[in-house]
C-alpha cells in the first residue's frame, strides 16, 4: 500500500538524519501535534525535524516498528535515544504516532509520549518535581517554539 511506503520512507529518512526526506512525505497543509511543541502547521513541521536533526551533539538514534497504514490513516511506534541540553542528559523517548493521509502524503501527524517521563530524563530534578504540571508543559512548549522560531529565522537568512 502506498501510505505504508510513505511511512517507511519517513522513518527511514528519520533514522538516516535526512530532514528533507522526511519533509518530502508531508502534504503542504500538514499539521503536527506532540506534547513538547503543541500544534505546528505547514513549513513549521519540516523545520522542526530539520532543527532536531541538526543537533549533532545529541547523538540521536531512532528505532521504529509497528508501521501500518490504510488508505486514510496509519500508525507507528518509534524510540528516540539522545542526549538533551547543556548537561547532555540521556533520554529515551517512547513515541506512538498516528497519521492521516491526503493526496499520497501525510496531512496530519499526532505524536504522543509521556511528557513527565521525558521531563524527568531531560530536565532532571525539575522535571521530576514539576514535569506532570500544566505549568511545566507550557514552559516546555514555549521553549520548543522559541527554538523553532529561531531555527526558521536562521534558515531563511
């Protein structure tokens, strides 16, 4: 099935650190949501992957499995292992992705993971104490969006 191949291409590109290959799988009107960034749309989605993959010091490793797709929807499971932040804290992020397709491309991606688990690993004691709170979720999203905006500004210069 064609949508299965799109997801295979997407995750294979992800594993290789190829943000352009990932972006090629997206419809121009794509939307993306996850606990760290909130909701992104259009060019923001590809720019997010470009930003994340450009962080070579993170030593990102991607494993994926459970890819399945129908004519309209799909899903996958992936695990990202990397070092986060100035302290280079080790993170293992276990993610479930759901997809919708239009015109042979991904039109919607919804990634879900436990933000408290992530924050305990990535932020240390602060994440352990506050990672479950709406306050810290907003702070994480704000920092992620700011970094994305800065990345997009640099890319357009």
